[in-house]
C-alpha cells in the first residue's frame, strides 16, 4: 500500500477541525487553507495567480471578520494576505538562487525591516504589524512573478494575461450593473459613482487605469506582430483581436470616467499624452492646444447659455466634476488643509515618525474642532503617509525603491529601443496618483500592480 502524502493528512485534519470548531470564521480559514493546498497540488507555483484572480472580487467581503483577538482583527482579505506572506517565504527559500536575481530586493527588505523596527515606538502597534505585512505582500508578488516569468517566459505570459483579464470580469460587470441601476455611491455631492466590488470608486478607477495600461502594452506588441502574443487567445478570437483591444480600452476609459475620480482622470490623461508625444508628437500638441482652448471657452459660453436660455452645462455630473470648484465637491482644499495641519505634528518626530501604519490613530487623536466632522482619517497622499509614519528615513528608502526601478528600466530602454516605454510610464503614473490618493491602501489594485511590475521586470 502506497504511503499517503502529508498534504492529505493536513486536509483531513482541517476538515475534522471544521466539525468541532464553534466559529464560522475558523471554518472559513480552514476551507481557505484546503483550497490553497488543492490549488497548489493542481497548479504548483502558478496557483499564485488564483489568489490574484480572486483578490479584486473578495474585496466585497472585506468587512467580514474571520478571527478576532483583543484589538487585533483578521478579515477575509487579511487572511489571504497572511497566506500569501507565508507562501512567499517558502517560495523564496525554495528558489533562493533565483531570488538573488530579483531586482529591488535589498531596498525592499531594508524598507520592511525599518517598518518592522518602528513597531517599538509606534503609536498604533496593531496597525504597524498589519501595514508592514501589506507592504511585504507587494514585494512578495513582485519577486514571485519575476521568478515565474524568468523561468518560463512564453507559457507564463499566456497564463498571466488571462489571469489579469479574468480577475477584472466580476468587478467590471458589477460596476456596469451599478451604473444602469443607479446603485453607485454618492460622495461629495456626486451621485452614482460606480465602485464595482471594491470599497471605494477610487479603487475601481485605479484598477481600470492599471488594466488599461496593461492592455495598451499588449495592443502595441500585437501591432508589432510579436509571435509570442499569438498564444494569448483561442483561434476563434485571433481574427477579431485587432478590434477587441481598442474596444476594451474605450470601455475602460468610460468606466474610469464614471467613477468620477479626478486623480485617475489625470493619470489617464498623463499616460495618453505621453504616448501621443512619443508616437504622434505634432498631432498630440495640436490636440492639447485645441482642448485647452475649448476648456477656456467653456466658462463664457456656459454663462451665455445660462443668461439667454437658462441652460447650465454644469448640471451634467461629468462636466461639473471637470469644471467646477466648490467646497462640497472639491477635495483639493480639504487635502491642502490636512497637509498644513499634519506637518507640525510630523516635525515633532521627523526622522523616525510615529510608527508605520499609525497615521489614522495619531490624526484622530490630534484632530481639531474644524476636523471633527471628517469621518476619514487617511492621508490621501502616500508620501505624506510614509514620511509621517516611518519618518524621513523611511520615506527616503520608499522613494528610492521607485527611483531604482525607474533607473533600471531607463537603462534597459536605452539599450532596447524603449520597448519598455509603457512600463516606465506606469511607474510615473503611479507616482502621480500617490500624491492625491491612498494607493498603499488600494490592496486589490496594488497587488496586481506589483505583480505586473515583477512580470515586466523579467524582460531584462
């Protein structure tokens, strides 16, 4: 009789645990563990992509707590994150020789060590543990996808492509449903802001923007007739592929518009303009001049329409979001006010900060009367957040991670006819978004982003 693998005994033990365990949360954790064991048995290291596929969808159940101890709570998303963290440690140990080739690892590990050390002076130790684990997940995904693609380039290309597209199906379908049923969120006076399966429209917007950039890169490669990309689609789709990419890009643009997330609009505009200047400089400059002129003419024309026909173009939500400035709908003033009030607190601990992940706790404890009404306690600026929590030391390390990635890709681009131009732009877009949004908290989106950057980095 052949000896059973230890994984079968583990699955049996977990099933027995669910019978006697009195808590639903414990059962969910056990079934998650069983699912991972089964997936790993079937797909090996590629089971990582299963986690990436389900991550945008399970964000819908982000508030469901599966385990709680004192002030420490683990929801279903956190459980997946801890699972990924444990998996990545085992993966890197198993693939140590390949791990040594992963870019940025020294800077990332230095940042994670500094964040971990900040636990000892943190004003919110639980959040320090949680946020450090989240940051570790980002490097884990970057390193794992880098190794997987470097190991098996063409096959991983195909699987990664369909995993990314597959992960977007339910969130985007839900967003379309919300638009037509008018069940989106009402935020800052703007109604029906679609959000898909995510916590906020901003996360859907940045997720769509990232997917837009990824598909644009694939479209460019397709137009250059890269033979490796022929494997991405079944035979019945190959002929229509030329039309599918532009349609998908238009669809994503519409969804980004309907989130009413202006920083995502800025990121998309920056990307399109940069691409235009690179490929069609004269046409792009002409278009910019025309659009700028039309924007300037909008205000006198709108006033004339109001005075003569009682028609206000700003009654349209999209037009209003683009052209209006008021305290209810405009968050620029609010962000500036927050920044001005946080800086004096930061100067009390400029080098080491208040502990990674502690921003919300410290700000809540120091809010003035003018900000008591404000329900959010987030920085809405990742540079401010990291600097406040990890000090100037942590902020410098964090920025150098991106500068090193940019330097690496620029050096590669110089040698390879800028075939990685979209990759470089994606980094710049992210740095722009981080000025006005909580990108480090957009876990469903940022998981895919760092996985994508690891995937692209393996081209070198």
